């Protein structure tokens, strides 16, 4: 495949521009959850580690870290069947994932999570672990327990979302204690290749370039390509069609590690890369009654999970759709949750809590009305006017949907009868939602040891983890366990830290 200008290898760094020379056993590019778990575990096993990071600090986003099992889950009487998870994962990945990689994650992630939980519950971090309780319960897109969240830690007390921030903060603090050297505002710009092997990298700092030799290997953990529109156009074009890109910090996820690996002879997994998409543009609720496009037409089975809903919107060539409810939504939404639910359909809850909180849902609806991403009307005709959709098309969709509900069978899209609840009580509500890009979860081909693959086998001395690595998914982001991208980052970073050089 011919790529754009981003794929052109730059001129090598001139020796005169190198102002400092360092050495270590392992050099890691990137201080996110993947890079940090690798750095800490490598240091714990006696290796000298240097981490270079392009931004001013470590980074973390999101609240969920999803794994197959853990001791914490077992204490709560929850244990997933790894074989069942494996079959579901491969099926939902369209058989395009690397099965050995997936199975290794499912088998080893309990050990990685137990390691992390032991760390974050120490007195100096005092995190309280909990399990995510809201997930999709339908068989077609079934989701499982396994998404861990961390509460009450130092970062949560400062206002960070409970979860990944406290995990990375604790690993960073422990890594410093273990002797890991961190260079911030120091993006990796070149890999050093000698006799076919990667032996180090060069990072650019404000004081000049730093050359770092790595006796055991270089690890690329620089995140995804979602902030690089040119790369996305070649490798994940659907990413550029989202109205919102919610990755933070902005400008960090520009595919630096992908390009370094490619220039060194690494291969990419087959394009298009899978994308992580959530319906977070505009309003944060979707539910499952009637969805219509801006032209007023119904276009899908609304009984779907977060990724399915967002991909369906983009498939239709639009950037948003409308989700409808009626005046009895307070009674009707809870009736749907045992059959579906999950993120942005039900409420955000923990294991053992109710997925429907009337006060919170009312507050959310009022917030949407105030922001103009929810409209309310006393009749379907008035609602169409406020939505700005063609009235006749919308009214035809509205009537047809209620007719199908009355018959008990969705002849048009096959939604389950339990979810065919009519919209028959004013006032009526239309909630605007659209796809937001979280990350592009594809990258360099790696094997089960996270070694970067080349046309002749591997690129000796080069590894990739986190969203710089491919092979985990293949088509879309399968939310089999919410937060599983963080879970794979944690797990493969932990494993590589143990095994590199072994």
C-alpha cells in the first residue's frame, strides 16, 4: 500500500546535534498505562530502565481497566470462563485478531490486575477498587464483568475520573522509587539500528538530542494515531469522520511509535485499523426506542451496544442521529435494562448498584435540554419542527414504529419484542447523539512476546505495546469487557517488563 508523506523516513539525526548520551537495559517511549506498567515491572525484576515521553508528564484517560478475572472478582463470587471469552472475542473481531495474543491476555490479565491492585491499595495510594456494573446484557453483543475502577486515590481526590489516572500515578511513583529514569518533553524521533538490531533511540529535548543505548531492547508505547489525520486517512479513515475526538492530552497521539516502527522495518496489521468509538458527541444518552437520521428515517435495530450504535451512524454518512423517548420514559427505560443496557443506555453504576437512578437520569435530561442537544414537544409534529427534520418523513417513521410495537414484531429491523415499547405519551423527547473517537486501537504487527514483526520475521530488539501494537481486535473495538484496551495495555506492559531480555 502507498502511504502519504507521513510514511517518508526523515534524515538521520546529525551526530553534532546529540548533546547527551545515556544507556540502560530497556528504553521505553511513552509514559501511559502500557509504558508505565512495563517500566515498573522491568525495574522490579532488576533491569535499568529509561522512559522518554513527549509531553510534560505521564498520561492516563478513562475510568475502566478491563481484564478477564482477578482475585478481587473472585472475592465477589464472579469468575469468567476464559474459553467462552476467547470464542466471543475472536467472533466479535471477525476472526481478524491474533488469537494467541488474545488468549494470552485472557489467561495472564488476572495476574497483572492482582499486581496492580496490591500496589494501589497501599496506604500511600489508598485506592478502593470496584467493578463496573453497567454493561450490555443482550446475547448478540454480550458484555461481561471484569472492568475495574479505582476510587478515593490521590488523583481522584484532585478531580480526576476514578480509574486509570490513579493506576498510572501509583506506577509512576513506584517506578521512580525503583530507580527508573524519566525524560519528559522528550519525544522519541529516531531508532538506532545496528547490524539489523534496534540498539537504542534518540529523543529530542529543549537542550538538544539525547542518545540512549538499550542493551535488551526498545519498547514503543506511544499511544494511537487518532490525533494524526493524515495517518488516519490511510489507516483508519472512519476516525476522521467523527465530530468529536476526546483523546487527551491533545496532540499526544500522533502515531510517533507507529512511524518509528515502520521506518525500522516493522509491518502494520491489515488496514483499516479498528477504532474505539462511543456515542459521546452531543448528548450522553441513547436508550433503545426509536432512532432517526436527520432526514427523519429509521435506519437500524436500536438494540445495540456502544460501538455498534456509533458505527451505524457513520455507516449512514451522517455525524449525528436522534433518539426518541416519550413522557413515560421514567417507567419504560428501566424495563429495557434487563435485556440490554450498558454505557449510555443505562446509567453509570458499580456492581450491585441499580443501573437506573431516577434523580441522575432527570438531571441528565435537564442538562441536555439546557444545552440544546435534547428537545421536548407536546406532539410529534412539534417535535419534528424542533429537531429540524423533514416532517412527513419523520411522522411516517414515528407512526410505523408505533404500529410495529402494537403488533409485537419489528418487521423492519428485528428488534426483540421485549424492547418494542411504543412512544405514545406526551411530552416527547428527542436526544441528539453522535460518534466520538476515543482511540484508534490498531498498529504494528506483534507476536505473543510483543516483538515487532517484519517481512523476514521480527525486528530484533524492538517491541510494541498498548495502542501502538496491533493484533488485539481486527475490525471494531469489541466491548466484551469495558475497558479491555486499558486491560491489554496493563497486561502486556507487565508481561514484557518481566520477560524482555529473558
